[in-house]
């Protein structure tokens, strides 16, 4: 996506929630702090990634060991498993929408997706330290990821990481109630303002 949008300009800030955060981390592993972007004439330009902002990034999911065990048993004869919803936001309207109305949500999860997630965990937990600007926002009532373990892994990979623990916030920080979402967005705005100056 980044390499096919010539209107982008340095410095870039990449931001992702949960699996989106994992994608940003994998992008950094593959490409470092630069992105090649081609303009309409095909001329390539280097774009620098100045900062990565991660909202409750996926490293290990909650109940990782149980998921790992179940996958190794069931992946031979199941294609998909029933999806279970945890209350990942204090915003009841949002959680109802995700559970009952969102056309992009399925009632099942592909077993192949679970396998890919387990491979991701195995990969990122072996990464060597990297130097770049990363800010993480993490709710302390997150029931979707093993957030304390994940922050420890990220701190080992990114020694200069800036971590904001959001007391009692749940997993979906981008769609939390105002009490938790507003301070996160205000801090993100401060980061963006500092980078743009």
C-alpha cells in the first residue's frame, strides 16, 4: 500500500491497532525505516518512517498456550473454529455492533489464520534489538492479548520504546469509551505535532 501511493511524503507515521500493530512491526522487520514509493511516472522515492504508534499490538493472544495446544491437535481435521467475543471495549454500542451488526465480522476463525498467528509469535519473540521510535498504548484490562508479556517482548526489541499503560482500558483502544480513548488520542496528537515541527 505504502509503495503505491505517490502522494505520501516523509516523514511517515505508521499506526495500527492489535493485528494492525503486528503488521507495522513486521513491516519494520522486512523494510526497516524506509519505504520505496513510486510516483505516476514510475520514479522511485525513498520515504522515511519517523515513528510507529501501536495500540494494544498483537504479540501473544490471551490464553496463548491453550490456543497453541488446541491448534496442534485440531488443525489436521478442522478448517475453522467458532469465534468467541470478549468485551474488548467499555463502549457497549461498539461491542454490540462488532458482535451483531458488523458485516466484516465472521462467527468463525480460520484455523490457517490461527496457525499463521502462532508462527508470528514464534518469529517476533526471537527478534534482535532494533533502534527506531515506537510508542505503545496498552490497556491494563485487555482480555484479548497477554499484554504484560507483550510489553516485555517489545521492550527487549525496542530498548527506547515509549509505553503508555492506560489503567482499566480494554483491548480496542481506538473504540473505547471517551474516558480512555480521549487521553490516548490527545497523546497521539502530541506525538504527531512534535514530528511535524
